C-alpha cells in the first residue's frame, strides 16, 4: 500500500472516530514532535494563528526534538483533519 493510501485511510478512520465520539464544536489536543528548531515551531504556531489556541512546547532530554501540544476548540472533524494536513507540510514534523 502506498503512503498516500495509508494517509487517506488514517484520516478517514480519524474522521469517523471524531464524528462518533465527540459533539462539535469541541476542544481538541494536537500533539506534534518536531526537530528542535525555532523556525519549525514557529511554522506550526503560525498554522494556528487566530484560533485562540493554547500552545506549549517542551524540548527532549537531549534537545534534539521539541514536543508541541496545541489545545484549541475545533468546529468539526473536517477542521481537525485540515489542521493535521497543514502541519504535515512542515518538514520533519511527526503527528501523534
């Protein structure tokens, strides 16, 4: 199976789960791991500009990576997936 098919299936499963388990709008917690570079963190933060997101970052013990947690109210599962797709364009990011 190609990466794009796996990605599409993942987001379809996530959307279904979010539709079944959550009443929207609702708070949602995004978690990402990025290389510990301020530019990468800034790119992710910019994606959430204007959303009243609460963003926290923490460096790994060796300082090579940073975890970025973003708590924000989202209006729908589609909006959640849209944010994941936007963040996936940041080089080196891992979505948790």
